[in-house]
């Protein structure tokens, strides 16, 4: 059974990026990204619980740092998938503006 609410039609490419700014992900990519977000969500709930239980500041900060690292890992994975699919496909199809978009995105991420 397909658990991806954005499942592909038989006519859609698993790696196509559309002009309407949507990305059709493979089932595996979707599951991997959702799994990472679920872990992060649990970590954030844990931090809230620590705060509610008056946990020591350094312990909360340590967990907040772990969430930041997990979000960075999520972003790296998503960016990697984007380069391997959307950017590569656009370059192969002569749409060089994707390179400019990627450069601008990297500059934002590296602030």
C-alpha cells in the first residue's frame, strides 16, 4: 500500500521537478525525509517536556543543539537529492537558471 500522499501517477517521472514548483519524490526519498522529520519532531517534544519539568538549562541546550544538528542533516539530505535530480535534469534540459537558484540557496544556507 502506498503511504505517500503525493504518490506518482504512472505517467509521472520519479525525479521530475515541475514548473509549478512541486517535486515528485520517489517513495523511498519521501519515507526517508518523513522519518527524519518525525525524529526531529520527537526531539522537540522532548525539549518541551524538559522545560515543563524544569530541567537544567545546559541539558536543554544540549538537546536543542542535537535538534539543530538533525535539521542540518535533513537539509543536507534534501539538498543532495535536489542536486541529483532537479538541478541535474534542468541542466541536461538546458535550464541553466537552476544553477543560479542553487547558488542563491547555498548562500542563504551558509549564513
